């Protein structure tokens, strides 16, 4: 599944329907995740079976469509634990960024 080509063909209005967020938000999330991924792997390491884009789409699909991790794993040809790790990493990375922090700060 080549999500990069599929995403490039989407109209901006389709992002909300497919992912539950507008295109600018999707692009901002992707930018944050790509920056964090590069920082995490700047020393090298084994390449991930799931791209950063795949991880974002998996997390959004998991929450927006209420798909099971087993179902998503089947679609991507990976294990359920790899999907769980992708969702967890994506969530944690976005929460660390101030733009998507869910935590309230005390004044």
C-alpha cells in the first residue's frame, strides 16, 4: 500500500471525511512526526517497516474509524504489536509538541 501516492491524490475536503481532521492539521502533524523521527534516527539504525506517514494514518484510522489493531495489522501486513507501537509513538510524539498537547497547564 503506497499511502504517499494515495494521499497526494486527495482533495483538501476529503481529509476531514477520511481522517477526521482538516488537511492543514494533517500536514502539521506529519511535519512534527517527521522531524521527531529524523531526530530519533539521526545516528542511524534499522529502517522501520512503517513509514511516518503510515504511522499517522494508522493512528487516525484507529481513532476515527474505531478499527481494531488486528484489522489494521492485516491491512499493512505487520503484527498487531507493531500497530500498537505505531499508535503509541505517534500519540506520544504529538502530545509532546505544544500544538497538540492535551494537557492543561496551570497558570
